[in-house]
């Protein structure tokens, strides 16, 4: 217990044990970013989806930029940090001027409560659409970022590949953008 | 540690020690509701503010309906539960059809990071405006609910009485409603 | 020309000729309301669609509550008036506290510019989701109001029956509400 | 009357007489853009206000980017065109990915109906906050574009200089952005 009051060399970082314990106690706050390419008038031309191998099953699936909001970190900084973590330092994301998300996504450990689920935890994500103008170089465990037209992204095949039921979230984003075919 | 995996007779409830520990680890997710009275066409006529004695200083101050989202609880259920906790069972709140909040409020333990602060914790609140049509009977530690016109609520005197810097949040709500004088 | 400066016994009303001429000059501002039934916690249980015979083709199709904003009329009053016109005086609609629409719908005379079109005119509609709590008695030219679950409303059969391409708009509304299956 | 059916060399353009007549018949649809400068994380650092001489009184006042949506023109194209008209061709505005405005502004010819008024007409404006990254060179009748911090822009002196009561609209924008002091 004492350690949490000592200045932390990695603020916000939690040991696996502390994180697992925390996940059993409270919903965990996340930010998610859906990268898009826009034309000069702001029309969405492409949506970016990350391809990733599941750490548990090894299966390949698609997902958004996603990560926890750390203790002491602002929502905006968390979104910026996770965009850089997943897209690399030269993506040049254009963050929204308001931190009101376009939707709130609720993930429960048990499938079926909502279309979304996360076996590890109860998570609540603030979800944003983020235009990126630079080069994206996925880092860490993401294999690649695939750019798709809204019509291709809305296909049943792609929606079914999205992790944790995020196909419904992607359709919600495309509808919000006015590009759900 | 074993207890967190045993079925919990009070799901979502945490001991004081567990809550304090959790608060040092992650941002805590809240919902806040600003009760309003509307006319037949949806125009906001009055805003409801709770008057409460501070548990730490004993001073009287004003606040909104507010409370944690429990582990396993949906955002909508948390909002409903906290409205009933603070306004009583006959308030008949009209919850929004979409759970996208009108704004996200960030409270840091250290004053000055944002206009909002909470000495107990880093909290992130999804904030909603909620019309209520019934009788409000504040329970628990709230002394009364005061209904004010938007113009009165936006006065410097009232804004300054709001707990944790929520005066800025109330102005944001009034602006969103189009009734900030 | 003189007549437009004389006090008008039917403010906002335009002769057929004046309306047709105006439609050729500027986009016409509309409001649209999608009636919904919600449970006590604000979850959308049913969506209401009007069944109407097309004045031009005689074919039956489905639509939302819809109408022009008159000269000198506020957006909120126009929404209220059109809800009463199409749902009757006992529908008791709960108008939103903010007049920001959940989306803006653009109808062009030429099909294919957007998913929406209106052969009569270029129209721009502010679109709202409106819970109704009373009895709906469609008046005028609407034959009936049909309540459907979100899943039924999102079926291809129903979406295809919506007038002017409003199937895409209904999907956008269901996505916004978080109930697009 | 015949002329409106002949192909128009200046689509959307109306003679002074036709425009005045139309303004007496229907609300006129506008778009308004509030230019902002943001930092790398999307935080608004400065707000841009245009300084303009009133064509009627000769007095100097401040305003936003503003203009009509033409017949046959999309809301997005109208916003882009008016940004270029008022800020010049090298402003490089970042248009929003969704055309849902952050608010709807209603201007009535008679002062006092809402905080906003326009002696020429009943106008309804879709209002957007638009980050600009390039050089702004106001054209036409605007004398200059002044960049101010949110705190300076929210001062009573500046708010009072805004044309048509737009001071209330600017406060609404700053509140929406979370930077209303």
C-alpha cells in the first residue's frame, strides 16, 4: 500500500496484479480513436482499421486505436498518447476541439449484455473519430493499418472481424459521419 | 484478495480501504445529472441545484446529482440510480434517448489543472441534462433542491457556491441549452 | 410585391405559386421528428413510422414527422407544430432541451447527390428523435402510425419503404440511439 | 418567372429584388464558422473574429465567417466557400467530419425574440467551430481577422462588439469547447 503514495517513476502504470484487482472493482475508463482520411472539404474517404493478433487466441482481428486513461492523465492526453502508440509519431492526428465523444461504448465481461464485450473487464470508452494527415506506422503488436472506403468497412465480412463486437461501433461511427451506405 | 472473486452480496460496493486504494490507481467514472423543469415545448424554465453540507469542511455548497458508475452497471442504470438516490422515487426523470453526454467533466485532485477539482480523486464524469416532471424529495445528505431560473443560476453568487468548480460546468450546461443570458 | 408588406392573416403561409418560386431560389428549411417510445430508463423500445399515400404516384410509403419552418417561426415551435399536425393533440411529445439536431439531412431535387432526395425542392432538415408518451392519432393525409422495434425498423424491407431515401436517415438515427442491431 | 427555369449562369445567385422577396417568405439558411487556432493536441488557443464596417450604420463591429447556403449547394460546400470568401485561399480550414453543427442559431428581424437578431431577415444558421492552420487574409469587406485568447474573447468588451447579438453565440462556442473561463 505504501508504494502508491511514493512518487511513481511510471505514473499511471499498474502492476499486473494491481490492474487485475482494480478491474474487479470499478469500470475502467478507455479512449478509442477511429482514424480517418478526409478530403479537403472534410468528407471521410477512408477509415483505418488495425490488424492485430489476439493475445489469447492467436486469431487475427481488427480493432481501433484504444487504451486506458491513466491516473492523473487528461482524456485529451490519453487520446493523443494512444494515437501515437498505435499509429506512430508521424501520423499527425487532428484531435477534436471538444472532448465530448461522438458516443460512449460500454464493454462488459459477459457477452450479450450489450453488442460489445471485453472478457478482461468492464470498460467504458469515450470514442472519437480522428482525421490523420501523416504517415501511419503501427507499432507494438499491431501488424498493419488498413485503409478502407466506408462502403468496404461497412461490409459484413469486415464488421465481423472487429474485436469485441466493435462492428456495431464502426457502423455507429459511419452513420454519425453520414457515410453508412 | 479472495473476496473479490466470491459472489458479492452488494455488487459494486467497495470497502473504504478498497475504494481509497482504487482511487489512487485509476480515474473513477462518474455520471452527473443536472435536473431541469421544462415547459410543454421543451424550453428550460428552471434548473435544480442540490444544497449540501460538505462532509469535510461543514460549509454549505451546491452541487448536481452525481455518483459513481459501479462495476457491472450500465451508464444509463447508474444515472437512473443516482437520480433516484438524490431526488427521491417520485421525481420521474426523463432520461436521454442517447447516452452520449453533452460534455465530459474532468476532476483532478490538484486544483488548477482544470476549472474542476475533487480532493479525493481523479474523476471523469459523463454529464447529462435531465428534465424531471414529478416531485423531488432529496434524500440522504442533501438538505434541499432549489429550482432557479437560468438567469439566477448563472449569477456569480450561485456559480461560486457550486462545489468543486462546477460553476464552470453549469455555465457550460446553460450555454448548451441556449439559455446562458 | 406590396402584399408581402401588408400584415398577413396566415403568417408563414405561401400561395402555391409563391412557394414554387421560392423553392427554385433557396434551400427550404425543414424540421423532422422521429417518434419513439421509451421505457422508464430512456431505452428506446419502439420507433414510430407514418404510413402515407404519395400525392404524386399513389404508392404507399413510410415517413417521419416532417414540415417546413415558417417565416418568423422558431425551430422549436415548428417541431412542436408539425408533431401535433402529424400525431394529433394527445401525443404529448417530449421535445429535446437543446435544439441542436442529432443530424442534418440534405435533400436535393436530383436523386443520387446524397442518399436523400425530394423531387419538389432542395430541402435541409434538422432531425430530432422525440419520445412521445400519449396517444397518437395521425391526422391529415397519414393513414396510420406504426410502432416497430428497432430491429424490425432496421430491416431492409422497412428501410426500403421509407420515402425519399429516408431509410439511410432511419439507420443513422438507430445508430445514434445505440440500437442499430 | 420564366427566368428561374432557364439554366442559370450564376447558380444560386439572386437579384436584390428576388432576394428581398424571398427573405419575406421563408427563413434563410446560413452557415457560420468560428475560426480557431489549436495546439498539437487540439486545445483551442485562439479564436478568430472578423472586424467589419456595418454597411448600414458605418460602425465597426466583429463577426464570424457567415454566408447563405445557395440553392443546390451542400451545407459542407457552403461552409467551405464562405470560409474561403472570408479568410482567403490559404487559410486551410479543417472542416468537421460530421455536418451536425455544435448549435443552431436563430436570427429574427425583430430584436428581443432571441438574443440574436438580423434586421434584414429571419435567418437560421448551422454553426461550426473550424480549426485553421494556414494564413488568413480576409477579403471583401472585412478589414482584419483578430486572433484572441478564449479569455480575451469572453470579455464583456469583445462580446458587446459582436454583430447581431453574436456575443451570446460566442460564449456558447467557448462553453462547448470547454474554454469559457
